[in-house]
C-alpha cells in the first residue's frame, strides 16, 4: 500500500474528483470567481461553519460590494455586518485591508502571494484560497481538515501538532494538483473532509478512497467495527 506513491496520488485525485462531481456543496461564494468576494468569504470562513457564514456573507457583499465601499464606511458599520459571526473585533483589520487594496492596488485584489499576504489579516491559507478560487490557480489550500485527510490516507508523518502548518505536507499535496484542476481538487477535499473523513468517527464504509487509504489498510478491522458499532 505504501509503495508506488505516484500512482496512489493519481488514484486519490481521480477518485476525489469523481466523488466531488456528485457531492459538491453549494455556497454563494462558489457560484462566482470575483477575487474580492472570495477574499471576503475566506476571511469569514476562518473558524466558522460555512452555513453560518452564508447569510452574513450575502448581506456583507450587498452592503460592501468592493474595497472602496469598505473604505468609505465606518468601523461601526463593518462591525455590525460581521457581528453575527462573532468577528466584530476584526472590523478594524478588514477596513485596513480595504485601505491597502485601495492605496496599493487601485481597489483590485492582487493575484500573487506576496501582494495578498501583505494585506492585513491575510495569511498563507487565505492567500492561496484566493489564488485558487478567485484566480483559478493550481495552488494548494490546506487547513486542518484537509491535512487530516492527507495524514490518514498517506500516513503522512508530520512534525508539528498542527499538521496544516507543515510545509512538507503542503508540498506533498501541491504535487497532486493537476494542471487546471487545482480549484476543483481543493474544494473536493474540503467537502470530503467535512462529509466523509470527519475528525471523529470517519465514515470509512462510505469512503470512495478507502481502497487507497493507509489508515483504512492499517486499521481495517477497527474501522469496520466503528462503522457498525
Ligand atoms: S478510509 Fe477512512 S480514514 Fe481513509 S480517507 Fe476514507 S474515511 Fe478517511
């Protein structure tokens, strides 16, 4: 199982993309590719459930459809827009980010990692998410949930207690992103981690990649006991 890693990666990607065709989740920010909207959605999605974000995001985008509207709004207005997500404390940062967009990029979201991570409150995860979902680039988007799937499926050995910060894991996953399929694969693995390979009690028996999964191979009996127990 642990040999021929190239072939296993290919099978993993192929299977996940097939699974995603049928199981993809629908969110308002997935219906478009405006980088500003993607950026706002990703800032809201950090540590918050997507379903909770949906109504707040829609209202926010209507009130502040671009960086210029944010710059011309008061901190109080921004605070009240994101208050339902418990993010009111981020209003100053968001306004500052919008000011940076206006001053340095003429209100346009930059399409490079340096330009993005220079923005207030934008780290490598959000930057890559914007590059992937907003600009269609084949870059890895790895959060704790995505890292969990990779660690399990490939018994990937991480040195940190926070696997999603492990650069080697990012590189390992980056190698799987097929040309032109990066955004789909990123969303496929995010949805798969939320629906099947969940943190507690993963649904091994419904898992389309269990035939290529190290964790399943190593814990086969336990996995099936958990499923029926
Ligand atoms: S078989 Fe189980 S551990 Fe492996 S990817 Fe599927 S759900 Fe996750």
